C-alpha cells in the first residue's frame, strides 16, 4: 500500500516539476457534444463547424481544466492555478479558435492522440504560439474524462519564421519592382566547362576560344536563367517570363557571341565582377544597347551557382552619340 502511495506521490511531483507545460483536462463534455451531433446525423465535423463558427467556441467552452503544473503558471504569468483557471477566457480566445478545428477533427475521427499548433494568451496579454500534444489517458477512452496535454512555447520560432518570410518577401519585391532589368542565373555548368579546359593544361584561354569558337557557343547554351524581373519583361517586350525564356535565343544573338567571349576570358582570369556594354535584342527584333553589370554572389564563388546581372538600357544614349557623331562629320 505504501508503495502505491509513493508511486502516486512521485507522479505528482514529476508532473509539477516537469520542464514543459502540462495540463490535465476533462473532455467528457466535448464527447457528449460530439455524440449529440452524431445523433443528429452529422458525419463531416469540419463542414459542420465551418457552417457555424460558434460551434468551435462551444467545443472550447466544454474543455474542463483539472490541473496544471508550475511551468504552466510561469508560462502564462499566473500566480496560482486558481488564478489561471479563473481567467481561462483570457487564455483561450481570438485566433485560438481558428486552430482548434484540427484537434477536434482528430478526436472526432477516433484518434487517441493529437497534436496541433495553436495560439494562447498569457494573463499579462502576451500572445503565445504553442505546439500542443494531447492524449486520452488509458482507462478513459470511452468517456474522455482525462486528457493529458503538453504545451511547448514556440513563439520565438514562429516569430523568427515570420520575420524570415517578411524578409524574403521584401527581397522579392525589391527584385521584381526594381527599375533596372535584373537576371538571376546559374553559371555552374559554365564553370565546369572552364575547369575542364584548365584540367587539359590549357593556359592561353583567349587563343583557345579563338581556335574553338564553338566552345563559346556551348557555354552560352549551358547558362540557366533562374529568374528575371518585371523591368526585364518590359525592356525586351515579353508578356511573361515564360515567353521571354522560351525565346532566349532571339535575345542573345549576333554581337552577343563576341561580348560573351570577353566575359568568359574575364571569368577565366578570376574576375567574378564585371561591367561592359553589350547588345541584346528585344523580341520585336530591335537592338537594345545595354550597360551590363555581372556579379557572382559571394556565397557561390566556389561554384558560380548564383549570378546576378543588372542591365541598363542605354539605347537612347547610343543613338544620341551616333547622331552627334554624324553631325560632326557633316
């Protein structure tokens, strides 16, 4: 008998001192509510809850908290269990109900265990993102009168992920709406080709590509365009990114072979940041004179897997220079 009492006391002690927030709750009223809905002919709980959002709040109100541990009191800024239980309406509110449907659906489907990411609120008003894991305790499968839940505070992780998403969106917006044509390209295959030539013992790369102009063409073919921005589409007269990329051969042609050969020579010599004037072509066939800046991104200097190109249309300037030159001769 003393051994049994000791075991109960040990359990209570471990429960209270556990480093994670623990709750013992009575879900029997939720089960009774589910049984009444089944009796009314409800088969799809998610649809039933979606038809009337107040039904989710009805389920939430049916949860009865029996016991929490010290970690829970600290997490929710409660002086005592009584203080917490007296203010559960401040803890379970607002967007918590949006996430509750997943947990309820698992119980409706007969699951004995469930997990869910939700939102609770501390008594001092702090919003808490929590990972909930729950289990109907053995012996209570028919009544749901005892359910053990653990809550992990994941607020920092959720906020960090949110900041990352906002940062990524900010970068995406800067890229898409830049007033300069931007291209993100993968030059890793080009690097592999250059490395292969170097491995053959070639030292004079300029002479090599003069003798083998097809190597320049091969390198051009191996460039993979990852993304372009909206200004690029406007500059080259394309209605969509797919339209531009599917007609890239009409953009990079003619004089481009010569300027790309110069670009390869610079890369061979280790110049991963370059500037030069080149000529590309709009899909209409018009020549577009461009000031190009080329840069292998710092984290990809070893493989050239990400390259950023910015293109500024200088066609008007070139035409003006040509006109002034014409006037100077006549």
